[in-house]
């Protein structure tokens, strides 16, 4: 199964000839037109395949299968995918109209992704306020009867993980990564295993490595992964954290954050780009940011393989885990790390709401709910229904400006 998944992923990411791209583009155009009835959506999906963006194109078609008329045959599980990924603004407007024609909960959840994209790309503060207000209203209707997450529930604080690799497989993945000419180093749980156990953690499920931003080049890294037979790039994630300028507009420039690789034997490798901010060295994803004091690197070994890692292991691991010397077998990166923060990213927030409301795994839903409550996105007063707000808008009005009247009392 792992080999088959690797072959599929590698095929999706490798370059393809014009005939293959044109054929799949034509099939995508016909299929999406049948599923949605919108020629603009069909053209956009076809363009992805014509440009060789097979992975995004495949995700897009799968998403339309679950949101078009064929959804009745697809089962209750809706894929976690931002449908606006790489989508032009004009097509986002068409997708907006398509979703507004529907009224099922999963369509309203999908509409949050659309509003999130529109919020980030808005160039006018007043329009942005309107979009945020609409987002909050849609989300409030979806979470109205969502119970308050119990912070004492074990499932909420820690998520069980099932090891997905053997020691032999993990070593093979590291050996393959060593072929990438890039000064990477082990971090997080992989570094914890190297320091405390001298090998990979028995309950781990992927390999975590980092690279300094000034040592990383996106195009070069992708080319090297493509040239490494046992590795393929599965997914990427950009870090976005909105901040407000003097004109009242919330915006930020997305930065490369996470590159998820897959080894031919099924082992996942997460490569995190590390940025320096003052005396803090941080890394993250669309949904997280972990900060450490800036660190130099030193030599370590893991399962007999030479690797690099933060020179002050105790400080790094204490910042990440607290009492790192006491082994645990159940861990979640969102709730088990003292140094985690959650960026102001509307798209990532939409995914968290999706997980909290519709995820098939109650444990994952409980974790997402807990974070939404703790971060202040979900609020409840007495016996009133649960409501959604943007807590980071509170006290964020630029000097000399009044809080926009369109937003509910308490936002500013």
C-alpha cells in the first residue's frame, strides 16, 4: 500500500508531456462542468491539468464530487481541502455563487474558505470588514449548538498516534534525505528521540527536520527532491499571520513554511523552514507557529546515523515539551507544546472549524474545538447559543479611527 501511494504521489508531481496534460485537461473540463454546471469552474480545473498542476487538479475534482450533485453518492466524509487553492479571483467569485445556491452544512463550511480567501485578498478595509462580518455570521450559524470543549478530557489534550514506520524504514528515509544538498537538521520529536533515546521515538509517525530560511531555495529544493528516486513532494504549507496597517487593512505576505515529503517505504518527512525574528528562531505551518530561542547547531546521531541538531538540547527541548525527559506515548502538536501559537490565518481557521464540526474522528474534533474555545474564536454567554468572533480584532482599531459599526459590539 505504501509503495502504491508513493507511486501515485510521485506521478502526480512529476512533469508530464503535452498529450497527457491536454487529455486530462479535457476530461477535467467535462467532469467539472457536469458536476457544477459552471463553465468558469470547469475551465479553471482544466487549466490546472494543462499547466501540469496534477495534484491540485485531482484535489479540486475530488472536492467537486463531494459538493456537486454527485455528493449524494460520495458518503458523509468531506475532504479537508481549501477549494480556492491556486484559484484566480474571478473564479473564486463563481465558486461563491455556486456555493450560495446550496444550503447543506458542508456547503456553508466550504463558503468559509471562500470568505477567507476574499478577506486575505481584499484591498479595501471597509470591504474586508463586510467579509469578516459575513464570515462570523456563517460560522456562528454552524457552531450555534456546538458544546463547549472540556479541557480536562484526555482526548482533547493528547491525541494517540500509531507508529507508521519501523526503525529500518526510518533509517532509509534519513539516508535518502542525506542526498539532498541542503544543511538540514533534526527538530521536534525526531530531535527528542536522538537526544533522549539515541533513536527514533517508538510512538512517532513522521520525521521532522528544519532548515534555516537563508539556506533554503524553493526551486532548488523541489528539483533535488524530484531527482531523488525514493522521495517525492506530497504537500506544501505557507505561513500567514494577518496584521493591521495604519489604514486598517489586515494583510500579510505568505512565507514558505512546511514541505511534506514521502519516502518510497511510506515514511513521511516534514521539512520546516526556520525564520529568525530578533532572538527567536521560529517555524510553523498554515495553522501553527513554534518559537525557540535562536540556536546554533551541533553533531548528533540517531539510530547510528550522523545528523545535526540544536546545540543546547536541554533549552530547545524544554521550550518545546517542558519535562522532555519523561516519556509520553500520546501527544498532539497543537496541545502538547508550550511554545505553540496559532496565526491569524482565515483559511487555516476554516479548516479548524471544519474539523471541529464534521471530522469523523471524535478525538480530532475535540482537539479542534478545544483550540477554538481557548483562542477565543468560540464564545458563549450563559445559556445562549455558541457564537463565533474574531478575537484578534479586539483592541485592534488603528489610532484615530473608530471601530467599524458593522462589527458586533466586543470586536473592538
